[in-house]
C-alpha cells in the first residue's frame, strides 16, 4: 500500500447537499441520491480529525458486492456503482455535467431516494460487544432474556433481532419489538425482522466459504414504491463484526476485521471520549487501512485496486 496515500475527509460537489453523516456525504439529485463514502473514521460516536487511506473505496465496494449478491433475496436502492464519474451525466441537467472529481470513482454510488425507516436493524448470531456487556450484568440482550451460562463470543442457538433507534448524532438506543411496531406498524416491523434475519443467515453461509464468521451486523431499510428495500451500507467492517473462523475461540474477545485497532489505541490513550478526538499515530492508521483492504479481498476474493 502507498504509505503516502491521501485521504478524503470531506467533499464539496456542485450539488445540493442531502446529509453529511459520520462517514458518508450524500447529495440530492431529485429522484436519486449520490452517496460518497469518505475516509473519515469515527469511534465512540466522535469523528476523528484524521482519516484512513482507501477506507471509503473499500466500504463502498464491499457494500456493492453484497447488494449484488443479495438482490434475489431483497431489492436494494442501487442504481449504479460509480466506477466512472461520467455515469452521473445521465442523471444531471446539462449545466451540471462533466464537473465531477475523479475521486468519486470507486467510492460512490447512485441510489434511489427511498423513504428511510428510522430503525437500525441489528442481527446477532454471537454474543459480543455491547450484547456481552449487558448479558454479563443482567442476563439479557436488548432486554431479551437469554439462557444462563453463556460465555463471551459464544454462538447463539439462533440469531436474535435487536433493533435500535436511528440517531443522526450520538448513541442509538435499544428498541423493543413492541416499540418498533408502534413506530412502523406491526406488519412492516415483522417483515423487517424476517428480512434482516434471512439476509444475515445467507451472508453467514457465504462468509463461511471465505473463512469468516459474521458475529453480528446491522441493516437499514426504506420503502420504495410501497416495497421494503435495503439501503445505506451492507455487511461492511463498519456495520458488522467479522472474525476469522480458524482463530475463533468462544469464551474470550475476538480479533475483529474492523476499526478495533483504533478503538484499542484510543482506549489506552487517556482520551476522555469527548470531542475533539485525537489524531491517530501513523502506524495505527496504516494497520487499520490494511485491515479494511484485507477484509475486502478475503470476503470478495477480488484484488483491491488502489
């Protein structure tokens, strides 16, 4: 990897800004949205002042891989994955064409503007992270009573659905199925739950063939022309916990293919987890970049193109 790789922390395109999130900048194209995945990285709900080289490209291309792989299970919002910015010209007025930087290539996609549902749809197949912390204290996960005697990182008898609120800023909060039903309706809530678990189970079976365990993941859904579709990102290291199957051992924390390297350094740094976040050391940045790229190559069986 090029150690001098530039990072993209923000975008300023000649388009109406729709939402600038923790990682994604989105632009309004009328019936469509342009999603640009930057190299920003957040930890403990704080966006750090430095980025991770190639992170945006990796996340965008992993999402594109999974959207394509699961399109027979559920419709998604993808119109086009931007591997050439000229693709945008077909969706823009004449006076806005040919005005886009090359950095869009590989890190952006054009999607349908769906009605976004205000729920983070979390599926857990293993007990880890915040789920393990809660279980250790109360024997529950998101308020769901769990069997006694579980150990950290243990595989659950069957995946559980633990939705949360969708917070634009700060922490997402656990939500019960009853609360979700009140928010979106009982029929739609159950459709979302069934779709989430079905996608997760299918992804788990594929990941096994690539030597990975998907411990948990989160999805977002929208409504397009009256139908439930999957939106945002999908089964990336930012939204999922990937473990190497041959290194997995229940009863302890696992080495995840995500930004755990960053979290670990921050936890030891003395930072109080309040903005502003500290600048990461170069070696942490480079190790994290390699981890993201490695996840892409192992999951997709494709070489990452810099």
